[in-house]
C-alpha cells in the first residue's frame, strides 16, 4: 500500500511517500522517501506546475493525506494557498485517489504532544523520532502527516509514539482502504 503525505505551500511544498515494497521487509532504513519543491511561475502557471509535481508524487498512491488549512493563520497569501489546495484536491479527485485532510493541530500533536507547537518543534521531533536528516520544516510536517496514515492503517514504517500524541488521530475522517473519493 502506498500512502502519500502533502504539506501544500507556494514557497516550499513538502511531501513524503511510503516506499513500495517496504512492507515486505526488503529495504533497510526508513520506509519512506520525502522532499520539497517550490512551484515555479506565477498565477495559473504556478498552480499547474504544483499540480504536475503532485501528480508525479502521488502516482500509484492508495491514499493521500493533506495538511488542512490553518484557518487561524494571518498569512497574507491565504488566497493563493486556497487556490493551491483546491487545485491539488481537484486533481486527486479527478484521478480517483482518496484523500483525507489532517488538521495542522493534529500534525503538531502527533509530533510533539501539543497541538499548538511551533513548526521548529515539529522539525526537532522529526529528526529525533523519525531519523529525518534534513532541515526543512515543510518536509518534517509531511513526514508526521505520513506517520498519521501509517499508524492509522497499521502499516510498516509507523514509528511508535506516546499514546498522548495519538489522540488527535481520532478527529480525522479516514477513508476506508480501497474507497475512492
């Protein structure tokens, strides 16, 4: 089963993906791959560039987890993020890939035990708990979003976390495996 996690952003779009075959014990090291990209261009061209990358990353995915919108955020580019989120969700829907939104507070709670943690704290936990060797907080968010899916669906690559960190996962509306959005 392939699970993909997305942390949409116009300035650093983080992603993580379970590695096919890792559930067969064929690989050593993390059971995922991850990265970040910056959608190029402006306006609709930027949205198309982001969608093209997402299509490539989600190819063959059984389910995609997307970090939800931060409604309490005072970001000046909220409209652009809304457009990006809509384009990504529509692209997944058109390709019949089920997706689920993971609220930002759930990502933070999973990583740190507190739903109001700073992004830097999530990065520290990704390094400590997941063995992430990078320094991009968009990727660290995507890695914990991926963990949410691996934990929920009881898949290989799930890292044991304290029970208190898992409380937020119950608030997510999870699709059944094999269901299509």
